[in-house]
C-alpha cells in the first residue's frame, strides 16, 4: 500500500509539472503570435 501511495504522489507531482509546462508553452506561443500580429499591424500602417 505504501508503494502505491508513493507512485500516486509521484504521478501527481509529474502531472503538476506537465501542467505548468503546458501553461508556459501556451503563454510563450501566445506572446509570439501577439508579436507577429503587432509587427504585421505596424508594417500595414506604415
């Protein structure tokens, strides 16, 4: 039983890490796309 709880704890830790990684990836992608749209807008106006 102790082994099972240890595995579940390890999985939850990994799950949190992957969730943080996914959120971080989304933020990075969003910032990149935002910069691209911003650059396009400036090139269109000038």
